[in-house]
């Protein structure tokens, strides 16, 4: 799909602090401080130390200070004041910083257009291709894995993992589906979730890549941002498909039909797995998932021998069920009791969607206390 020309003017990052304030990085309005769904303060070039109103990334340090990348520079917000940190961090000239992360030792890691930056013990070091890093790119991110490895990802050249001594690189030549990585998030098991520009979502478990496409429930092939909540659910913002989320078993989604401001989502954050915020060009959507059981209507039940319009009809006719057995090639058994052994894990939130569900029937017959299972296909309709 064509990317809207003004997609970078929206909310590009969201973070919650320990005092309950939501902080938003805006592509055109600077830094926003939000409480109870109201903007309490805006920091921009007119009233703060920011030299650009384009703010694209936020991160918290252990002392509670907010670090932000803006216009290629790094800033620190503390005690109501924003201060540029390029000189203090000894960042070389012509180096554009796009993202920032902190490891457990407090080392500062920077994703830049010239490579991976590290500021430690007052010394700045820039890693590049000569050190084994993938080719640097202006669109880049940095993350810290659960084993304290550093992950430098790019839009165009894949990503590198740095273990403190050497780099391991991944791109389309060794398993990555698309070198164009917009975002990367790490779950509690140290799986990397990659939002790719054209190949949906991929999960890297340290050994293999696992791909999730539209056929799996992703709502757009072009994905933009990745977020892992406190329960290890994975949330993906897309270009035009709203937000997809994965609970470890299936993908589901929310979009403008559910109240989302925009189907192009550039940032996601959450608190306690109970409330979520989605940033877009049109603003921020607050979302509280509803735990509700949908109404499900069986339209048709197909067994190996016959079709039925309802469970009642199936029981009334005492259906003949076909069982394939290694010892008995074909046995026809009267089904006196049919017990449906399935559950609806999740359904789309939109009214009136139909889908097929392949499940298991557990049948008790009146001969020899024989129990067996046979598969059946259910065509169901859900109503919100």
C-alpha cells in the first residue's frame, strides 16, 4: 500500500512513567506530557531546550529521567528542564541518533546513521561494519535483550546482535524475511518480534525465524511498530490495518471500526496488560479490552457420514458416525450421546462475521463402552 506522505507527523513513541504520566513523542509538536487523557504540558522549540519539534523516540533511565531523540540529537528531561546531551556524550559530528537504550549497568547505547554507539565510563565508541556490524542506516533502532545482548536493527540491512565481544548478523541471506525492519520488541523468553515493511511480522527465537502473514491473522503486510505487554502478548501497529495482537495462539485485531482513530499506528504502550494506548497521525487512542463471551450460532455440522443443521437434529436422528480403525476398517456406531469438545478461543470483534471451525467430537457408544473421537467441521456465525 502507498505510505501517506505525512505519516511521520503523528505520535511516534509512547511511554508511561512511574508517576502515572503518559509521555508522547510527536513528529511535529515536540514532547507531550499527558495525565488522565488530558495533555498537561507541551515541550517544543519555543518553551524548552528542544532544537526541533520532531521527537521520535523516548526512553527512561534508572534515575527516572526521560531521554529522547529529536532531530538527530539526544536530549535529557529532568526536573522540568530539557537539555541537549550530544556534547556530554561525546557524539561525533555528522552522527544522527535515532534511538537510545540502557543496559543493566547503565551503559548508554545509541542507534545512529553511522552505526551502533556506546557511551560507557565517560568514553564514546562507535561500532560499524569494520567491527562486524551490519551496514548502518538512518532508520535504525537499538534494544537490549534479556541476556544483555545489544540488538541494532535497520531499515534495509537486517539486524546485528552484539554479545559484548562480537557481532552476529541476520538478513535475507540467512533467514530473515525482509531486511526492512521498522521496529523490534523483545518478550520475556527473549524472542525478538520484528515489524517488517512488506513481510508482516517475524519472530526470532535465537535459532529460527517464524513468519506471520495475512493468512495467519496479520491485517497488513506492512507493519510499523512492535510492543510486548506485561503478559507477553504481542501488539503490532500496521500501515493501514490498525493494530494486531497475538496471545501466543491466535492473532486478533482492532481498527477504526472498533473506534481506533487511525488504521496507521506508529506507537503502542500499555500498563499492567489492562489498558493500551495507540499513537497515530490523528492522535492517541486509549483502549481497554473487554473480556466478553460472544454469541455463537451453529449453522451446519458435518460429520463423516451426514450433515446436520443443529445438535438437536443430530441427536434426534441418532446419527451414524463413521470411525476408521486399524483393527476394524469401517465400523458404524449409533451415537446416543454426542459431546462437543471445543471452545471458542477468540472471535473477530465485528458483528456478523462467519467462519469455519474444525473441532473434535467425543462420542460414547452403547456397545462395549467404546469411546472414540472423530473430527467434524462447524460453520458458525458470531454476533457481537
